[in-house]
């Protein structure tokens, strides 16, 4: 598990767990989060690269990776 620091040096929630909690955003991240919640092997404690590696293993499409990019940007801003 990779521990991330927030912009103030505190501990940041894992990207995977943050993503699982995303609901009703009205954007691509909604569908990504729904799929993650349905995936028993989703890397809950993973960083964005662990999520991308998992999705590559599932042969996800380009739109899915674009959603991960959007989600990562939002996660980094929290």
C-alpha cells in the first residue's frame, strides 16, 4: 500500500478508497466508481497507477483511462 500525503503533509486517503466513495458526480467518474464497486478485485488501497494496472489487466477502453485521469486530478486537489 502506498501512503500519499495531502498538500499539507497529512495522510491522504488511498485513491482506490476515495474512488469507491464517489457518487452522483454527473461525470465519467460516476461510471468508473460504479464499476469499481462491482469489482471484487478492485485495488481499494491502491494509488492511481495501481488502478490503471488493474484496468489494463481487464483490457479497459480509453474512455475508462480518461475517467481515471479526471478522478486522479480531483483526488489530488482534495
